[in-house]
C-alpha cells in the first residue's frame, strides 16, 4: 500500500501554531544568553506549557492532546529551528512523561505527568554513565530497595537541567 506523505490540514495548523509560538517566545538573543548564563529558562518552560506544547503528545487522561509521532516530529522540527532550549525542554519532559505513563503507578501518573503537561513540574533525565554513554543496556547504576526507599549506587553524567529540576527520572538496574 502506498503511503501518503502530504501534510494534513491539522498538522499544517499545528506547524503554524508552533512557528508563531517560536516567533513570540524564542530569539537568538535568548539562546545566546542561555549559552552565557545557563540558568533554566523558566519563562520559556511556562510559555510552552501554557501553549499546550508540553502536553501535545501526552495522553488526554493527564491533560494532554493525544498527539502522535508525526505531531511530535512537527513540534521538534519547529522548536529546533528557533531554540535548542525549547527542543530540549520538550524532549526531557516528554520522555519522562512517557516513561512514567508506561511504567508508573496510577498515583505517579496523576501527580507527575499532569504536572509535566501543565508546566508545574520540571523533570531531568539521568541516563548517561561513564563507560556506557547513553546506552541504556550498558548502565551499571543499581537501585537497591531499602524499606520504602531505594538506594542508588553508581554514577551518572550530563544530567541536563538537574540543578533546576523538581524531579530526576533516573535509569537504574
């Protein structure tokens, strides 16, 4: 069966909406400033949540818009044209939301995924390790249950946004 790669009117509208968002909220000057002073772009994060960008590809059960892979590509394409920071915010929070949705408890899904979608919760993603890079199969950090808690043993590197995150989703064995 032939595949139709023509953009739908809904996807064209999404592309235009994200492009307009970027024109209003992303500038070269802002990106240069973030390179000089790597403070978390709180205002950009809040604007992305308010515009529905953070939740666009998340489940409507948690306040999202149920967007799929094509819509996620559109979001990433348009954000990346204007702002690496915006693209990074979408990626890190989006992957954390998807992992929590796939493997979290009902309480975690309600608390954390809804917080990501509405912008009240910021996540960081700890995957990269010495000797393994970002190969999840090669990680060595272990999580050992200790009563109601877990003790992490090992090292993570390059955990973007960890300093300013409310939570760090950590990949462990």
